[in-house]
């Protein structure tokens, strides 16, 4: 079973990496780029997807709720 | 008086902390491996700087789940003094023993330099002491003190939501702010983009202190500063009173 987790910095948190990449994109000619935000994507394989446990792990380990939001997707 | 310096895989300021506690302050100091179950027998617990678990995932995110951290949290709950320096500060935030988080420096660069921090609260267990410096001067917090200590980090930008910042200010939990040579809190004096120039905070109870600057690298005039001694001295005096 495949589990996909996306972790993104919260909108309210400064993402200096995203800003630097946005500026580089502008230099590359994509002048109308408004913003870039950089997060993480994790692919997890498990035998059985215990969603409650997975959410707990997303909350406690894979993301830090102070600065990040996560999205959990379980593939059948 | 027994002090523990906790070692995670990737800690690299552990020996500096050990040296200061043992040789400068004469404490019975021991390294504690992160897989050890207990720090109960110690009076002071130090989480040193470094790159625990290679900073994988987020700084401190994996170290936070090391077996020893359960005991650190229990001892902190009981009021024992816990000091987290740099990566130690990051671990304490990840462990929710301190509010907020430390994110990538605004500049994206690793900063490695001496900074000045203004002491905002000189009544905490970690900052109340007076320090007789080797040049004969007395370092005392009551004079609007600036501490000169080095920073060395890539992820030291302190961040927290509005409400947390308000609470930190209201409860005098902000202990250190980055400042210029005159003690002014300015944006140019902020090496990493920390919210409100925050360099160090204590928890609500006042017994857990995290800071990004390295006091253990500023305990000897030969190294350019001994201001960091004020923090260790305060902590040791406070721990003695607890005993």
C-alpha cells in the first residue's frame, strides 16, 4: 500500500528558499512568476494503512505543525 | 552537582560543553548517550549543538524521539534545569518543551560570527548571576547587559505565531534578542531573520532555556569572549538552590 505525504510551509511562515527560487525563475525569463513555495514530498510503503496512526506520525514526526501543513493520501 | 551533556549522533559541541562544565565550573559532568533511558540522577541537563541525525527531515525532528528525550521531558516537568544550545534549542522546540520553531536563515546562508545579544530578562534561572570577568570588570545583568557570543547555524530563524509571540512577551519569556553594539534591536543586527530578533527563550515555568548563540564557545578570554559564563554560572547557582 502506498502512502503519499506532502508537507508545505504554512502560508504565514517565511519561505526564503521559495523566494530565492522565484527570483531565479524571474532571471530565467519567467517574469510574471508570483511566488514559489518549497515543501517536501514523501512516498511511504506500508502493509496496512492505519490512517489514525499515519496522521499521528504526520503530525508528530513528518511535519511540524508550528510551521508546516501536511496532506496525507492513501492509495488503494 | 551533576551535569549531563546529552550526545546524539551528530552532536558536535558536546566536548565544548563538557569542558566548560567540568573544567571551568568543576561540576561532576558526564556524557549521556541519546539511547540511555534516564537523566534522573543529574541536576543540570545540557543539549549541545551540532547536527543531530544530520538535520534530516527538520533540525531536531528525529532527535526529539530519542529514548533519552522522554526522561528529559519528565525531568523538565519536575522543574529541573535544561539548557539547549543551537541544535539543542531546535530539539527542545521540536519536542514542544519550548514554543515556536527554528527555520532556515532568511539569507539562506550558514552564519558563523560573533553577535551581540541584549539580555531582556535578568531574573531567569539562566541569567541572574553576576560574573567577575578576568579583566576585573563585573558583568552584571542590571546594567542593560549585552552578551557577545558566537552563532553558527543555518536554521536559526526563530518563528512562532502571533499569539505565541504575544505570550512570550507578556510572560517575559524572551531572554535574549540580537542587538547592535549600542543595544538597539535592529534588523541589521538580526543574523538570521528571527521574529522580533529573538535569540533565546525560556518556557513558561522558567526552567527550560534554549538559545541559538553558543555560550560554551564564549567562556574564555582566549576565545574572544567570556560572556557565556554568565549563563552557566546562573544555571549552576540556580541548580544549587534547588538541591
